[in-house]
């Protein structure tokens, strides 16, 4: 079983390296291995037809999220609304951490010495505690921190490896994102690299918190039930994803979007092939609630990611946030609203959210830990998610 879990993932790592051997004179893309990634070259400019095509896809996805009945969803009766409890102490702790480090990161204040350079990670862990406290409040005293602290901790560890996996792909699209201020921090390189890895620990936990918060509004998951059934063939998904990854290396600008879709297809294929529960297991039966809500969780959180990132650099000439990132996306890098992310780029967060969950499920199956992030009001997920840990 473990070999069947591992070999497609190894393929996603080896294929870009093998293809790059024949594509580049140095056998690797420019900038490969520089960590954190830096600017490589200016991406291809705006293309109206690509913009319109991506925009049409964004409109279609938005319609499904906002008006599911128009897409054939009949919905279902919502589960009972959980009772409420007072906000827990960690909500207030998280709020203080979040607000203090938000101010510190945006003000660039040196009143606390070099602490300003460390502000990004505690800002986000404060936000994670705030979201968890809201879930606890709305879910009768049950939340990931209160009810599944080990799962939340493991999610942070998996998150580090998961985002490092995406940074690997960023080299092959010639830097769709990079960190221009990374080396401004007064740290030796080892400290810089470790700080970035610790920062990566926030990605998976915060998406799980949004997902849990959405489920405290029972009408939300009920909207996406009894919809179109979309079964997927695992072997075909692995093949499509692997081919796309190879094409991405040969033509990094036309296939820049594969950085999210290629690994997404392969990981989905693995889980479907081995009959391991993931959001597409339910989608095959017409229940899109898990897949849609983790995607929307990622999209909503993306607004905060981009907003806080933008403000950390927009109001000062000094450089004090080494984690600040900039995008270099071909064809659609237009319409920036208080964000380095172009408007259409936000829709990439939707498949990214599903993939984050799939990587967590895959990791749990490989390493033998529980990947059950449901709370007691999510009983409809119990039977399915347990399949991932047997």
C-alpha cells in the first residue's frame, strides 16, 4: 500500500527534473535551488484572450458557489444549529497576538528591536487561534484546538512539507511568486531558512479552521448536497497530472496554471485509485459540500493572506518583512486591489484548498496518523474520513 501511495508523488518530483534536463542548457531552470525563491525573469505580458478564458472559468466557478441550484444542486435539510458557548481564552490571546503583530508588521516599528522581522508567523498563529475560538463559541465548545489539538499540531508539521512541495514547483514556472525582501532580515542564512519553514506551518491549520467555521453555519454545507455526480478515474487523473507537469516544464508560461492543477490531479488520482476518502469521493456521489467549502475556505483566507502581505510593504520604504512575496504571473497579471495578487489569481486558491486537504489525507495514510478534522456536528463525514486512517 505504501509503495502505491509513494510512486505517483515521486513521479511528480522526478518528471520536472527529467524534462528540465533536456529543456535547459544547465539542465535546471534558472534560479533553481535558491531558497527563498528570487526573481528570475519577467513573465510574458498581458494577453486579452487568456484573460477572457480564465475570466470565463472564474465566472463559472463563482456561479457554482453562489447559485448552486442553477447548477443542478437540490440541497438538503441543514443539520441542527449547535449551541453556543462563551468565547474561550485562546480567542482573546490570539486576538492580541494578531493585532499586535499586524501593527508591528505594517508599522515597521523598531521599538521592539528585531522582533519586527519575525512578525508574520505569530500574526498568523494569532489568527488561527481567533478562528478556532469562533468555532468553539459557535459549536458548543468543540473546536480543533479544544477537541483535536494533536491533529492541529500534525497539520502544522504536514503544512511545512506541503508548502515546500509547492516551492519546488515554483522553480519550474520560473518564479510565479518570489520573496524580494527575504535577505534584508539581519539573520544568517540558516536562521532565514528555518524562519521560512516555520512560517509554512500556518497554511494547513488556518484552512482547516475556516472549514470548521463554515460548518458552524449548517445551511452552508446543505447547499451543495444532492448535486451532479462526477466520478473520477484515479489512473487517468495520475496520467493527466503527470503529462501536464511535463508540459509545464517545457512551456512554463502557457502552462503556468499547472503548478496548482498538475499535483492536484495526481494527488486526487492516488486517493481515488486506492479508495481513500477525499472530497472527490463525495463529489462522485453528488455531495460537493466538503470540496466546495474547503475551496471557499482557501479563497476567503487568501483575501487575508494577500491583504496583510500587501500592507507589510505598501506604506514604507524600509524592508522589514522577509516573508513578503510578489507575483510574476504571465498573461493575467492585471487588476490589483490592495494586493500583489491579480484579481483572477484568487481563483487559484480554490483548487489549492482542496489539494492542501488531500496532501494531509495522503500523509496520514502514509504515516499512520488520524486525518479526521471533523467536529461532532460534522457527523456526515465520519464514515468516509475514517477510511483514510484504517
